[in-house]
C-alpha cells in the first residue's frame, strides 16, 4: 500500500510543477537556486519538545555474545554518526525499531521525521 501512496505523492508533485508552469528538467543551476530562494526550505521535522516527549530512550546494554569474548562480534552502531554503541550510551528507538544515539536521532528528527534507514515515519505526527 505504501507504493500506491508514493505513486500518488509523485503525481501530486508533478501536478504542482505543471500548475506552476515549471519544467525543472530544463532549468539551469542558477534557475534552480533562484527557485529554491523563492520557495524556501520545506521543514518536515518535529519540534524538540515533541521529540523529547515521544522518543523512546534507554541505556544501551552490550549483547551477551559480545561481552568478554575474544571472537570478533559485530557491534551495533548508530548509522547517523557511524560510531558503535558503548555500554550505557543513551539510545533512541524509533517506531520502526531502528536505534540511534539519542543526540544523533533528536537532531535528525528536528529536520526530518523519517527513519534514516528505512524511511518510515519515525514518530507519529503531532
């Protein structure tokens, strides 16, 4: 069903461009910059207070398989900063189940309310 939603979003965007008389494929770089200034930035993020109230945060616990093991066990890592989680790091978990450092995902969610990995809605909208 998500595929149909994406399809209709794309059609809606094309209709908006058509209504505005824009042919962005033939625009120069300078034309695109001017258009960006005219339209402005689209903020799809969430307010910090809302994120603080709704993001599930917990301390990271090193998996048993990785504790005291001489074998190379792949550790979990925050895909935003590319750092491995360490014991007692604060980790934020999104509704889709993906985990990130709390500070990393809070900053991300203020810009975009989508999971950086699977692009699902990160937190339910206000």
